[in-house]
């Protein structure tokens, strides 16, 4: 059984309190990467023809989840979005997986 990790938010808070901004940025990037990979795992189970529906579902879900955040949480999310320049998606891998199914 995999060991449960300390929440990313707590790890970032500890890095900030320890005055280690580079560590905090690294933790943020690690978190976004891990969550993106999880989401792409779900996305890859659908046919490429259904991607418009997947994009719509992800946007609707994100909007709904954002309404649960307080102002501090929204600020964190907005900051991450503003400071993320790209997320790489391996389209050839998605196509390969789609052909396997």
C-alpha cells in the first residue's frame, strides 16, 4: 500500500514559513503536474471524438469547484494559473491509448 503524502497545501505552507520560495514553487509545479496526469488518465479513456464533451465537463467541474473556494483559495488558484506558462500533453500517447481500446 502506498504511503499517503502530506497535502500539497501543507507542504507549500511549510516551505513559505521556512522562507524557501523556490521549494514552494517546486511543490506547486509538482502538484499541478500530478493532478494533470490524474485528469489525463481519465481523459484518455474516452474516444478523441468525445473530447469536446470532456473539455466542457472539465470546465463545468472547475467552475463548480471554484465556487467552493474562499477568497484565499481563489487567490492561490488565480496565482497558479497566472504563473503557469504551459502544460504539455502527449497527444501521440493519447491517440495510441485510444487505438488500444
